[in-house]
């Protein structure tokens, strides 16, 4: 029974991170921490890395703390919340950095309907170079209209 509970905590956290990502992207990255996210909305000229990459560190801190407190004094639910955050971060890296932005040249010719819709939605998000008037702030959830375009 304990294994099922830990799986459900991990899976629930992973799914919940899509909401956290949407809210953080809209109200933090396009809000008071725009100065870290702004270069992500500009054409890439300078280097492989962006100031926006600091958000990977910012999101990793709660996961690391939950891992630590999830094994001290013994294994508990916090470990599995940290695991859900970590797995979402890994999915985010693959989907956002590799599949969408092609920072590592892989999956460039994928014709999967979901991936095509995901790329369209993200393109719409990036058509705005400023922090206002943004749309499509999530990562894994893609509104149906982007599959019809």
C-alpha cells in the first residue's frame, strides 16, 4: 500500500507542477522577475546560456530541500514530492529546451500531432517580445485550438 501512496504523491506532484509552471511563468517570469526571463524572448545572439536558465536553479532548490527532509530522519512523503518536482523538471528540459527550442539539435523532424501543437502554442507565446500580452504559459498542456491550426 505504501508504494501506491508514494507513486500517487509523485504523480500528483508531477501533474500539479503544470499549474505551478503556468502561474509562475505568467506572474513571476512575466512579472517581477522579467529581467531574468526577458532574454528568452529575444533572438539568440550571445551564447548558449541565457539569464532565464537561472529558473532551473530556482526550481531545483525546493526539490533538493524536499529530498533532504524526505529522508531525514526516515523516508517520508516529502521525498516523493521532491521526486515529482525533479521528474517534471526533467520533462520540462526535454520538451522546452530540446524539442521546442532545439538548444540541443534532436527531434527536429518530429511530426507527432501533440509535438506539432506544442510547438505552435509555444511559437504564439514567443511572438510577444515584451512581458505583456502573453499567452500559452504552460508547458505540457496544449489548448485544442493549436491542434486545429
